[in-house]
C-alpha cells in the first residue's frame, strides 16, 4: 500500500523566514506527486505536479522539488497569506491518490 | 472558467438515514473522484468515475456508492449513516487522462447525529 508521510505536522514562521516542508513516500510505480494548499473549511487548491526525480517547479514564493524518495516544498520569504495546510499526495501504479496528513503552516506578521 | 461545484455545502442527518451528495465538474472534465476528509484519517479516496463507469475504488464499505451521468456530473450516496460518517466529502475533477491533475470542489460538510 502506498504511504505518504509529511513533516513537520505544524510550522510557525515569522514573516520573511524561509523554510521547507518534507513529504516522504513509498509507492509502487510513482506516476505523479501532487502538492495542494488547503485553507480551513475549503477544498484543496492545486499547486504543483511533479512526475520524475530531479524535477522542480516554482510559483511565486513556493518551489517544489522531487527525489526518488521524497519531495520538498520550499517557502521563500513567506507572508501571512501563505498560512494554510499544505498537502502532499502520490499517485501509484493503481492510479489512486494517497494523501499525507499535511503540514499546517502559520506565518506571523 | 467555473470550478468544481458541490451541493449541498452543509448537511445534518441522523443515524440510519441515507444521503446523496452532488458534484458538477469543471467544464470539459470527464473524470470525477470522491474523497472523505476527517481529522483522524485525513483525505481518503472513495471512488473515481470516468465516462459513467467506476474506474477505481477505495477501501470503503458498500454503504458508499456513486454514479456519473452522461454530462459528467456525479452523485455519491451513503446509506444507513453512522456517526463515523461525519466528514467533509470532497469531489475532484480532471480531464480524464489517468495521471492528470485533480481539481477539488469546496466540499460538503456532513454531520451525522
């Protein structure tokens, strides 16, 4: 069974203090790794899709990277509006999406 | 382009009742997936429909079922509700290619009393 572990569970940052979130996974035949952002009471919002080790994608203050065993989401100079829960999901050989428990990020002004 | 819409947004039911939730995918998307999100278990995959056929299924009891219509809209049904079915039910749509990105709706918050 595919497994996704995200760390840390929670992260409190000062505005401008860069940090990284980790997503480690075990999957049989990775077809894709997905990052989502979820605000309280809302559905997950798509951020990135990574398909192969070495791939990187950027969007504003966020950058996602992928290795054969884990993915990182780097937040550079975060702002309070970056506060959210960040979810990582992998799609394996059976095409099902398996989600991690998420990392809740709080950015203080 | 309008996003994924789900109705109703909130629902309160009692144990033993049944419930039907509705999902309208993004225009042009042919695949619809359903997920259950709870604080204890996180986001868990229920099932996926493509071209009116169930293409994939998670590990949930038979009380959970779904269907998809010819216009790609989807419904999921939960029969004989239990307290543990209280959750946020999320629908996600994608174009239909199997490794495609899924876009989520706002969810339906179901409370079972």
